[in-house]
């Protein structure tokens, strides 16, 4: 596809703007989307391969996520693979079955992956109390709320004089 688009764009008779904006804009968009998806997969997979995980079980789960991403893309749009002859009859069913199998394999690990709390985590805002192994959902929610970065700030000086009376007035109006 890339060769075809580049060949079309090399037309010297037609102005470049007409080629890009009118004639082949949809081809360029499709090519860019496919390239972006492919590079996202390659970069993620390479980063997972190079990363030194503290827990050896993390790498296979991350690679499984990459596999699911790739299979999802293939099942959504694999026309180019059929046109090029890379895929043959029955390939779509095979890709669908592989995706289902990979999702079944991932299912028991979904909540632990979401609740993964390590020094490597860059964004702890996704931590969840859902389904933790101790069953103390409400205690975990309270702990997460109390340790939230929003609760680390001291109470503003205007809280008691301005905000609290407004809240009490609203609360008393409902009663």
C-alpha cells in the first residue's frame, strides 16, 4: 500500500496540493493509521522486551496485551492482508479464535494488572479496590481516598469562613 500511495503521489503533472488533499487524502489517512498502529505495537513490544521487571510474571502478561492489541487490529481491518495474498481463506476465523483464546488467558490477570502497585508505576491514579484478594473493598477505598494527593494539601484558610457555611446552607435547605 505504501508503494502504491507513494507512486500515486509522484505524479508530476498534478499539483502536490491536489494530490494530497483531493485525490489521495483517504489513502494517506489509511496508510498513516496503519503505520501508527504498527509502530505503537513495535515500540510497546520492544519496550517490554528491554524492560527489567522486578516480577518475572509481568513480561508475559505485557506481551499478551501486545498480542491482543495486534489481533484486535487484524480482526477489525485486514483487507490489505487479503489483497496482498498474505492472508488466505479462513484467516479471519483463525484470528478471531486467537483473540478469544488470548482474552480468556488474560481474564484472570485483569484485576491484578489494574491494581499493580510498584515503584515502576508512573500513574497510581488507576489503582482500584475492585476484587482485591483480601475482600476489604470499602477499607481499600477509604485508604485510597485518604492517601490521595488531593488530601495532602492543608485545608485552605477560607474553607471554614466561606465554603463550609455555603455547604451547610445547601444541606439545611434540603431538610
